[in-house]
C-alpha cells in the first residue's frame, strides 16, 4: 500500500505537472521560432481544436493502483495510464470494452482499478481486415499473442484478471451485438487509420448503456487520422461532448442520457 501511495503521489503530483511544464516550454519555443521565421508553424497540422480540461476536473486519483508501469512502443504513456485508472476509480464502471488489447498493460490496469467485467478485442496477426491496416500499425498487430501482460506470470494470478475476457477479431467486422447497450466505459485504441477510427466510434456509441457512459479515445494529436476523425465527429455530432484531457493524447466523451439524434 505504501509503495502504491508513493507511486500515486509521484505520478499525479510530480510527473504530470513536470510533463505539462515541458510541453508548455516546447510549444512556446515552436511559436517563437515560427514568429522569427526559423521554423514553419505547426498550426497547419490540424492540431487540437477540441476544448480541453485538466484531468483533475474529471476524476480523482484517490485509491488508484498501478501495475506494469514500464512503457513500450504501442502503450499509453504513464500520465495517460494514470488518468485512465483515475477515471475508473471515480466513475466506477461495471462493464468495460477495450478495442485494441496489444500487450494488455492498459487492460490489466482498467481491471485493477474497477470491479468491472473487462472485454478486450484484438486482431490476430493472420486475420483478414475490412479496412486496410497501414504499415505504421502493422508492427502492433504482429506480436506473439495479445494480452501478455495480464495472461503471463505473475500477473495472471491476480484476482482482477479473472474479470478479463479476451476477444479476437477485426473491430470492423466483429459482432459486438451481445454487448450493445450494456457497456459503461469504452476505450478505443485499435487501428489508427481514419476508417477504423470512425467505425470503432460508431460501435462505441452503440455499446454504451441507454442511461449513458464514457468513451475514451487514445492518440489524439499523435496520429493524424485519429485527430481528423475526432474533429469531423465534433462537426457531425455537435450534441456529443468531446473533451481533450490536457497533458495526454486522450479524448473523452461522457454521456449522461441516451441521445438518438
């Protein structure tokens, strides 16, 4: 418990604030260089146009616990993992759907910080896909098996792992109908091309319970197609609240009522 408390203190009250300071310095440097004509402005890259909020306005770090903090390429960063854990602790979902298991690091932490049944879908390396998977995404598909961080010792003996169900398939063709209207939290971190982001988003909206729930997207402002899809979603569905969580690449939509518009 003491170790988790120290970890929580470090991540939320030191790591994330220092990360924000570093980002502010970087952005100021870019603006200055652009003003001096030393470097082209990045404004044309379609950067963040979504409203943003600090994580503290959405969730509390109280009680959050962590496993597998080590990050590899393809994982959410430590700040994002902390925010996801805090969202679970604060909102207390009873059912979670994750699209994009990868190595299961996020999956494990979602289960650890909730009492939810966690369903997680990943694409087998030899599976056919509805939409083209870009070369940049292929390295995340070509792995020995998904969910290694929760299905291998010592984590596979944790009680929370018993609430994780691994699903296999292409999110563009997988039959999600058994879970329509039954999910409290959907985490989208699958393929990053435009078609998949749009398709996964439409699925997420159908998965949420009629009384509402939360959708979280990863890689906003990092992968151009993710950013483009979310910007277009904001225009096409102005009734759907989309908020970028500062100091992360996470976007959240918290729905409190069923909206069939």
